[in-house]
């Protein structure tokens, strides 16, 4: 059975994606912070607050971009239809 997604919730999807982006950025941020703290001279080492800024930036920008994308999808659904997928009922 083919189905279409009629509406994407901007706020809920934005929250989920923003948290995933912030947590995902830690995969790169933690090793970078460790390498930078050992290799840079003490007077040129990047400040700790800068490393906290990146996950927060990913969180905020990820939320905003997903909200805009979901709102655009919801608007365009009226004119071009939605994402279509095939679902199968597992009636045993």
C-alpha cells in the first residue's frame, strides 16, 4: 500500500535533529580538543568556551534549519505531494 507523508512536525523534528547534531558534534569535538590542548603552546591554546560553543551552535542551527525545512515541506505538499513510501501490513 503506497502512502504519503502529509505533514512533518517542525518543532518535534527540530528538537530531535538538534540534539542529534549537538551530540554528534562531540565525536569530532572531543578528539580535536584533546589534540589541540597537547599540541598548541599554552599561550596560543584555544579557550575552553570555544569548544562549548560548537555543540551549542550545532544545536541552534540544526533546530532552525529543520524547522524551516519542515515548514517548506508542509507548504509544498499542497502543490507537489509528499514523500511516498510503500507499507506492508503483517497480518498473520
